[in-house]
C-alpha cells in the first residue's frame, strides 16, 4: 500500500507544482548557462529549468524534456517534483531506470507496469531517508515521466 501512496503523492506534487508561484514554469526561459531552453515543438511542451539543488547523481532519462519542476523545503526536508516528456516508449524508460537506479547509490523497486505505464519507488542505499517515486505514462502519445524525490535538508 505504501508504494501506491508514494505514487499518488508524486502525481499530486508534480501536478501541483506547475501552477504554484516559484514553480519552474514561472521561471524565465533561460538555462543555467544563459542558453535558451527548448520551446514547445511538435508534441512536446516547452522546457523549463531544473529546480535548484536537485541531486546531480539522480538519473534523468536521456533526451527527455523537463516540462514542469519545483522544489519545496519544509520540516527539515527538501522535496522535488518534476515532469519530463519524451516520445520514447515506457519499455525503454523502464529499461533505463532499471539499470541506472540499480547501480551506484540507488535502488529501485518496480510495481505496476504495462505497455503504456509504470510505477516505481526508489531510494539511496547510503541514506534510506532519501526516497522517490517514478511514474511513466504514454496514454496520450507523449510519454510523461513524473518523479518526486524527498531528502533531508
């Protein structure tokens, strides 16, 4: 039951972050180096900057476009909620995360998976208080990857 709650929390956090003041969608359209971010094109939404402080060793699906992102600090924790878009299949995304989140300082457990969706929880091996959820869904023709991550600050 707990993995399902984490997935629901990820969906709520990621959906909510798009409309909040200070969310990545409200940020100016420039990357950390001052280069313009990708504008909406074809089926993919416009790219937004990565929220500050997101762990650099947390795997991000290659070529996916970050379309929403925010971080929140509260009660000694930092939470990030992000949404990426890609035209790749859920199977490719699952293979990437199965490999990347089962090496280094991460471990992943996949729950519900199908040809069009997946749900997983992951955590740091070195600090079990760093936990996240990963959801992907391709039901609309664009695969959305939703990730939430919580870490002690």
